[in-house]
C-alpha cells in the first residue's frame, strides 16, 4: 500500500481484519514508506481483505495498492506484524 500508511495504525488494523477473516500471513512496514501484506487463505476472504486494504483504517490515506497473486506457501499459522 502506498500513501499515508505508516504511523496511522495500518499494520495493527490489518492484523485484526485478517484474523477476523481467518487468513494467515504478515504485514510489515517497508523502508520506502509503503506497507507490505502477505496473506493466504480462501479466495473470498482474500478478496475481502484486498477491498479493505484499498481503504485502510480511518487515519490512513491509501493512494495505491499493488496486488500479486502467488501460490500459498503454507508457512504461516496465523497473521501477525513482522519487522
């Protein structure tokens, strides 16, 4: 995600949303000021998370979301913030 996405609770809001959707993966800040999300789970849940990411939490301003679809790795048991 690009825009005002760091320092506005984006990562922790993403964790809450992803956990509610029963997704696995992570969210992290990137050095360029963007936020990266890796999510695995059912397609409808992924689509729901993607739609939410385009808005983000109330204090965020999302200018752009790039989405790539990769095969799930199965390496994640839950969804968390990583650094």
